[in-house]
C-alpha cells in the first residue's frame, strides 16, 4: 500500500510512504515507480510469507530532496510497525537531509518510542540516502543493506551491517564465509530504539551514469547473497528487476528447509522491502 500526502504550507511537499500492506497474497502487484532528476527508482514492500502478521518495514520518499529511507522495524506485537511509522512521520518533517537533522530526527523518534510503544527496546534499523551534486550520501544504522553497482554490475560499495558477527570478523574470530551461515548472524549491535540514539554511519561516493542502487531488508538478504542477486538481475528496468527479486524471495520463503531451493542460503520468511534505482548522473 502506498500513502502520499502534502505537508507544510506554501509550495506543496509530496511524501510517499510504502509498506502498509499486511496481506501476504498481494505479491504480484507492480512496484511503485518514481522518476527523479537523478534517476528512476522502483520500490516494493510486502509482509512476506510466514510468522509475521504485519509488515514492520517502511520506505519513505521525499522527492524534493531526492531522499529515500528503507526502514526495518523491530519490537513486540505491533511495536515494530509503530516504530517504523514514527520514523517515517518524523522524516517527513525534516527541513533538509544532513547528519545534524537526522540526529534531531533520531532524538524525536526515541522519545516517541518511549511514550507510544509498549517497550522502549522497540526500534528501527534503516538506510537513508540522497543524491546531491552527483554524490550519493548514505546514512545507515543496523542491518538494512545498500549495494551500489556500476554499469557492468560490479560492486562499487556495500554497506556493512552493524551486527555482532561483523564485529567478530573485524577481530579475526570469524571469516565472512562462516558468518553467512552462523546461527547468531542476526544479533544487531546498533539500532535506533527508545533507549539508544546511535550516531549513524555516514558514507559518500561519487556517482556515474549507469550506476544501480539496490537497497533491501532481511527478506531479500537472508534468502540470497549479493553475488546471487547480481547474477539474477536481468539488466532490465528497475521496476521489472524489483518485481523479479520480490517474486523469487517470496517463492523461496515458502520452500521447506529440507527441499531444494534457489541460492545457497536456507529459506527464511520475513518482511521484505526492495528498492532498485538506476542513476542518470552525467
């Protein structure tokens, strides 16, 4: 489900929020498509298949800033969904995207989680990005992942999840290959909650014509590795490839773990949000 609204006074500010559907049977609808001066972006968000009764993911687009955020909520029943809604609401009021403003947003979100959610441990992980002067600005907390590919589908940048296993990799206790299949690979070391206001990790990278962004929550990354995802991409439009990755992920989620499946990772049901953007920077 897509919600759009006009906020503020004076010139209208259009905001899009994607990810309200709680129906696991609407997987074939086309992704939301938006054209902006620096590229074309396709977005889809689903509850997924399995144990979650609601979609705790959200994607927000602020076209006036060429700003996007893919959000993964966490918490008890209803709290993950509520935390994601709080973050989208506060982002929609942001006067401009920069680290100082994002930190102010985090402070307001943490206070609202304290007062509006059942437990202050509820919260969100997120990737935020915006394009300015041919530069991609990335801000992330937790395990929502962004990958940037060049026109030949080679990885230019991949965000590093804030997880316990990545800390172990840094300390030499674990290899990246071992981490892929480790039973504790989902333990988060950084998230925005009612009790924690983390400083996001910031990155900037110069963009070139033909660069492609892939941003997604666990429903994609837990079912396919980045190498497998790159192999599956058809090189067609962002909308077609977003729809294809969504369908393949939902199909895999339904497979028994003892069955055969596409990809090396075990099937794992979860909410799933996917954003693919083709950049037209010259």
